[in-house]
């Protein structure tokens, strides 16, 4: 009788613990299901399987679930898309249990947090080290420095239409020979490095391929 009381008490305590956090998602279960059912398309790290995106004829970032755009998706929409599918994305409504969807969503959010700071490419690093002091980290120009150099802030803006209007040869010439207060990089940077840096500055100017249209921001 006494023993039975103990085990009942234990059960009650256990139920209290389990029941105490009904909303807490089980990220471990989320990982198990994600790895088995989602990773072939969305990649193990959530960044999207590039080969799969190509096959679906989607932009390479389209399958990322950890991009800023994908993370802007409200949790309810994440679950709804996972349940009902979307375009080439299969529906999982009948294949998983209700709680699984919350668990996957929690797991993907956790992955997004750890990958929030993507490893910088060598070109991004070179830009940050050699160009950002004048042109700004975002390419829009360092206003304080323009004042110091007594030049128009706009002349440091590499995202301006006036820069976009120039072709690669013209921009390469500025980088090689310098122009005004812009230093010459001939002999300091290789031709491929210059080409990469120009492409990088152009990417700062261009809207991100996976970004929503400006009107939606
Ligand atoms: C066969 C490949 C495939 C599998 C497997 C797959 N997906 Fe997808 N998923 C896609 C494609 C393709 C898209 C893009 C759909 C579109 O926008 O047309 C997508 C889009 C999504 C989106 C919307 C992202 C956004 O930013 O709008 C979510 C959320 C998502 N998938 C979650 C999952 C989850 C969770 C699983 C596993 C349970 C999963 N997917 C399994 C192919 C897949
Ligand atoms: C000391 C400040 C300074 C640094 C460092 C600097 N720039 Fe410049 N850059 C300028 C200025 C000033 C101009 C505008 C020159 C002009 O108007 O004649 C300019 C112009 C340019 C242009 C031409 C823009 C146009 O529309 O004609 C490009 C491209 C460019 N810079 C890229 C770079 C890159 C890439 C780096 C790093 C490797 C870099 N700059 C480093 C000051 C700098």
C-alpha cells in the first residue's frame, strides 16, 4: 500500500514536470525529422541544397530556411507551408504529427541563430579591410570621411546610379589608376581581386536576389 502510494506520487510528480511545459518544443525531435525529411532539399545546415535548387530552377538561395528573408516568415506561416506545401515544396500534413511541426520550426530557428553570422568571403574581408573606411561597410560611403577629405559624400557612394552606369572597364580603370582621393591599386591587387571587388561592390548596390520587393518592406 505504502509502495503503491510512492509510485503514484512519483507518477504525479512526473506528470507535473511533463505537463509543466506543454508549449516547449522538442528541438531534438525537430532535428531528427528535419535531417530525415527536409535536409535533402534544404541542406543539413538549413542553407539550402544548391544542386536541388538548380534542379527546381529556383535561385540558389530559394531553399535556404535560415536566410533573413526565410526567418522573417512568422512561425504560423512556416508551419502552414510545411503542412500544405508550396510550389515544388511537398506537403507534410499527412506524414507528420501536429507537435512535429512545432519541433521542426524550433530546430530551424535555432539553426538560423547559429548561422546568423555567415563566414565572410575573402572578397568581403578584403573590402572590409581596404575599402570600407572610405566607402562604408554597405558601400554607401563614409560621410564623416567625405567631410574630412572635403569631397562630396556622394562621390564615395558606390551604390549610386552614377557608379552603376559605369561599365566594368571604367571601374577597373579607377581601381588601377586611382582618381582624385581614391588610391591606385595597380600592383597592390591582382586583376581577379579587382574584378571580385567590383562584383562585390555591385552586389552591395543591387537588391538581394531573394529579398522581397521594396514595396513590401
Ligand atoms: C523535395 C524537396 C523538398 C523537401 C523534402 C522539403 N522542402 Fe521545403 N521547400 C522546397 C522548395 C522547392 C521550396 C520553395 C517553394 C517556393 O517558394 O516555390 C520550399 C520552401 C519551404 C519553406 C518556405 C520558405 C520561405 O522562405 O518561404 C518552408 C518553411 C519549408 N520549405 C520547410 C520545409 C520543411 C520543414 C521540410 C521538412 C519537413 C521541407 N521543407 C522539405 C522543397 C522541399
Ligand atoms: C582613401 C579613401 C578611399 C579608399 C581607401 C578607397 N576608395 Fe574608392 N574612391 C574614393 C574616392 C574619393 C572616389 C571618388 C573618386 C572621384 O570622384 O574621382 C572613389 C571611387 C571609387 C570607384 C569609382 C566609382 C565611380 O562611380 O566612379 C570605385 C569602383 C572604387 N572607388 C572602389 C574602391 C574599392 C574596391 C576600394 C578598396 C580596394 C576603394 N575604392 C578604396 C576613395 C577611396
